[in-house]
């Protein structure tokens, strides 16, 4: 049954399912599973839940990292489909015969585009300060010296921190200070994004993301 959350419908009402993404109301037709209680259906629902919960922590970066669609929910769906197919693994729960799913950080792709991805020379952390150096080499068009490095830091269970401007390709390095609540080791990803570039193909403004590990 649908309920009102902050003035917007969430849940099922009749043959419609209502949901909210980034404050915007969406709806879809409810499709009843052929056999919702089969083991296969239950496993897939669990996988969907884990993937969706993980990606919600990266919503701000997904909005620019998946630029091929203009509608926000389509960006999320594109990211969702990629991670469901390429970045998840099933594992056995401790002291149990049951299994669950988890997202593999090194296979996470926060951005997908056509320009060259950052070639990171060094990644150092001092307390909450992250310092990176990267290859400033330009490469052919559509790469530009003004492409800016976007850094994403993540601690499992928390909303990701995103620095949209750590420096440009030409600068070859930059630093960023993590929030005070990011004092623990973090997973890091970087990619190039050109917010000022005016091209018909939006993917020419973005690179694939690169996973830097835990620092």
C-alpha cells in the first residue's frame, strides 16, 4: 500500500508503483512475478536490494558520471544495470547455509565516457587530506587540458563524499580534505569530467572511473 513521504507517494497503489528519486516523483505499472516465492525470485530480489542500496550512496556522482541520458532516473537505471551484471558477487553468510550479495569495489564504475581516464602516478593520505598526482599528457580530442579530476571517497554504509574539482588534467596533481566524519580508511575512485565543454555527445565530456583502492 502506498504512503505519503514528504508530500510524495511511495509504494504500490492498485496496479501502479510510486517511488521517488532525488526528490522527483515517478511511477510504473506493477507487474506481478509469475512465482514470487521461488528461490530464484528471492535471490534476485536480494541482489536488487543490495545493488540499489549501494548505488543510492553515490547518487550525486552518478548524475554526472552517466551522461548519456537526460532524465535522472535513466542515469540511475544505467548505473544499476551495469553493476547488477558486472560488479556483484554472491557469498555465504557466516555460520549459515544462506547466501547474500555484495558489491565488489574494484569493479564499481561511477562514470562511463569516451575521454581518456586519469593515469594516477601517486595517491597519498595524511590524516584527512588526500593528495594525488596524475599524468598531464593531453592525448587526442575530445581530451582537453581543462578536463577536471573528480574524486569520490566512500566508507561502507555512508553517503559518498564527492570533490568535483580536484584539479585539471594540465595541473598534474591536487589535494582535497575529506570531511571530519571520514577519518576511517576510504575507498577512492577518480575520473575526468569537463563541465564547460559544449559537445553534442555528452560522453565526450567524461571518462571511465578508476578505482584507487583503500587509503
